[in-house]
C-alpha cells in the first residue's frame, strides 16, 4: 500500500492527529489524559519541538507542532510509543493502541497557524461535548485564555502576541476570536494533496523539498490538480457592495486565507474572522 507522504524540514509546522485502533478510546479517564500530557511535555523537551495548541478527545487527539530540528517522526514515535506502553501497563492490556501511522498535515505558518490554533480547541464544541471551549479541560484553550495555570511548554505567548502588545487586551481578544469561530468553515477545504495546507507556491516548494530529501519509492504525492484561476482580491473589492461583503466573498472562494484577506484590506486577522462569523450567523 502506498504510504502518505511525510515531509520533514527544519521549522516545519504540522497539524497532527492520531486515532485509537478500531476507533477505541485512547483516554479512558482523566488519569490517562494527565499521563498523555506529561508524555507530551517530555517528548517536546527531548526533541525541541514547539507546541502551539492541543486537544484531547476520547478516541483521538489533535496537536499543532513546529519542528525546528526536522524530527517529526522521532518526536511522534516517542510520544505515541511511550504513551502506549503506559496505557497498556495501566489498563493491563497489550498490542497496538493507535490506528496505524499518525496523520500529519504540513501547514504554511504565516497563513494558517492562528486559524488552526482556534480550530483545534473548538473540536469539543463542534462535537457537541461542551457549549464553549472554556468548558473543555483537556485542550490548550484554558491556559492560553488565562482561565487556568499557564503551561510552561505551551507557546501561548506567541499566540497572544498576534492580538495585542497589551497582555490583558490580547487575552480578551483571543477569547473573542475563538468564540467567533464556532460555526465557521474548517480550513480543510483548502487542503492540497491531503497533506498540505497553504498557497500554491508553498505547495510546489513542499513537493520539491520532498523529492530532494527522499528516495523511498513507497512515499508518493498525487499530482497537484490545477485550480481554476482565482479572482484577484481587487476584483472582489471592486465588485462588492462594501468591504465586509468583499471579505466574505473572498473567503468563501477558498482561494484566500483570513491572513491574506486581512493584509489586503489593511485590517487585523480577528476583524476578518468577525466579518465571516457575522455572515455565517446572521
């Protein structure tokens, strides 16, 4: 069977998911979740990774991780391998805990990092498990939103710095930003080749990087399908009745990230998010 491509390089950013074998729960109780977070902390420290966001569900988890040392596979082998050993010992079980290989999506940092930080912590809300991100204890949201003790291995400072230089104002704006994302479309409609999230130059560069660094014939990427040429943001601006209408139509096109739209219109990322949220929830 052809394996999903794994692209690794220094400074790469990944959205990672790993699911239980045969859809089984990988966290039976809160003690399991605490053990996993401690295992994550140690793996993060050992492999010098940067963790921006996480969310532990019942039968899977989400991570947003940057690898300055191009060592994603080593990091994940440590994380899933050690946690499996601890889980099996604790529950007197044997065998595989996780379903095959973990899934990793290579992400263009400047366009999607902030959006994915929000997407990840809203998973329990979308699943109907809680009404608000603050109600789920097992994600990075509460620490980043200053609703619980800070986590020293979580890069909340970077996250908050995107909203304001004033720490208290940044926390307030971050909370609003997450709240406004509840009913917005996921970023996965812009996914390329099932493993890449970014604009066309990023996709081409990533594929070129893969071809340079691997000789594994089992690893492959499907041919990039050419997209219908997108309208420029100038066109959306000129043909829309107002700025907010242009922002909404540009985002719906699937050709532009919130960051790109915000840069064009000279507004903050969170403003674009607010406009889209208002249109999705009139």
